[in-house]
C-alpha cells in the first residue's frame, strides 16, 4: 500500500488533529508502520479508533479515540506500529510551534 503522510504545525494556540487514515482492516496479516518526525518543538500523540469511520454521520471530532501506548505525549522523532485491525488512525499535535510529519504505511495486500 502507498504511504499516507500528514503534517501538522504550530499548535501553540490550540490542539490540531490530522484527517483520519482508514487502513484496510481486511488485509491479513494486518500491520501498519508509523513514523513521526518532529521539526522544532512539538508534542504529539498518535491515536487509533475502532469506530466505523465510514458510517453515515461519523465525526472524528466526537469519535472514540485511544492513544497509541508508545506514541503518547512524545516530543522526539519516533516510530512504532499497530499489529491488529483498527478502523482509523490519526495524529494529534497538542503543543509547540514546531511541526510533526506522520507517515502511515500498511503492509500486505500486494497493491501499489
């Protein structure tokens, strides 16, 4: 699968969240690599949800999000993964006037 990249910057006045990345949870085995690169000063958290992000009327703002255990309240460049099916992933920048660049890459499926 192709990489999906979200960049957020300057959350010094308010928290910012990316759009939702909906991985294909029918791919087996399910694996999503996550890389976050910090430029300047920034605090971020990667989150996932089991909500149906394709449901009519779904709103990410009021969704049920869980913080990734290895990528919560981080300030440095890091990487991790999700090895079980989730419906959506996103990154949230909670502080700092720097930027965060988050890349999600799902393995499997044989697509391009």
